[in-house]
């Protein structure tokens, strides 16, 4: 545990037959009562560790990374989306980063991984966008994706989120210089492409039986989470409300949060909710497969990942 720690390096080359597919599994499925939920990795976003904790000292940040045997300068953020089958509805939650971002070359795999799982994009009836950052709408912006979706697909986005991106405010964020222009471009492209499919909602919307999106705000003003509940069981996909560091330090602010104080309050509320109810939690930027339980740990929290069951 020192400044010399190096992140574990993945195998990116094909070590089998050329047509053998991806080396590592990228999907994990769980049943929540009568509802099926599949977490899918879109890949990895390498970002500066400073974006993980903008309101604490470098020494405090280094201590957390050292404790986890991670590099102090760069962190590989997981990027996950979800697919939910409830009755006759097939619901996509977020879409990954898509293409066109050279610095995110290890992400943008969602559409490929949906299709290799046998998921026909035309079968998707609904899409929930937790928020309109490029790593959540970018997959929908990829050339040719809209043509594969059904013409009447319903895209559920909080009305506050759509309104925010008309004139986005980055004054409270701490991002790499290249990111805000890319975020603006991706959000504008998404609205341009899907204006006829977007179904804005106020505070909550029932997308399907047992599948409800609810606005938290914080990360962005219209950020929402998705609750999946059936037969007394529950899983909440929290989008970008909780990052890896958020369990140990829920008040640490993230550089991508447009309303950092609001985000901290909402994050603690979500963590308390999961700890008190015993429900499962999943997130866009928690290491794949991202699903687990939350336990109280003094003034902080502890994430307990599910055991690999395949």
C-alpha cells in the first residue's frame, strides 16, 4: 500500500480462436421476484482520481486508494447498464458511452454485449435514462442504433433533466477540460435524435409492473434511480448516485456532480434505505457486476457484493 501501487492490468488481446468472442463475461443476471434483471458492463472509463473526492485533501484521497491497492493518480471507473424484463415489457436502463470518445476507448461495448446475449434491440419497449451525461446516453447516439430500435420505443427521462440540458451549468463540477463540451454535445445529440420518443416525467413514473423510476437530483438536477420490486424482493439501480468511494465516505463529493451537496444527502438516504431494508443495490460505476447489499459501518457503510452464481 504505497504510491508505487499499480492497478491490475486486464488482458485485452484474444488468446483463443479469432471467432471465440470476448474472453471475460460481461453480463450478470438476477431474479427479483418475478422480474429478471441483467447487469451489463459497457467497459471502463479511466479518469483522474482527483474527480473522486473534490472536497477532501489529497492525503485523505491517497489513503483511501492505498488501502485498496490502487494507483493514486488514475482510477478505472466501471460503467454498467441494466436490462429488465417485467411481463411483456423489456426495459433498458442507460446505454453506455457509445463511440466517438478517443479517451474512452475501453468502453462503448453495451450494444455489442446486448446483441451477443441474443437481445434484439427492436424488442426493447422502454428505455430509462438516469441522466443525460454522455456515458449514459452515448450508446443511443451511435450511428445505426436508432434504426434498430422500435419506432415507438418510450424513453423515460425526468422533465427536470431535459430542461437542465437546454442550458447546462457546470459551475460546481470539477472535470477534465475536454469533458463538458463532450457532455453538451452528447446531450444535444440525444434530444435531437429521440425528441419524438422522450416521455418526460415529474417525480416518479411506473415504467412496468414493479419497475419505478424516481428523481433524486444531485448528480444532475433530474437524475433518477430505478426501483425493481416483486414478490417482496427489491433491487435499486442508483445510476451515478453512488461511486466506489461513497460507501466509506458518503459525504465526499464527486467532480461530475452538478449539485454536490444535494447529491451527498440523496446518497446517504439511498444507502440508509438499502441497509435498513436489505434490498439489493446496483450502480453505473461500481465494479462489475455491481450488485450487492449495503450494511451500516459506524458513520459509513459497507458494500457486500453478491457471490458469483454462474
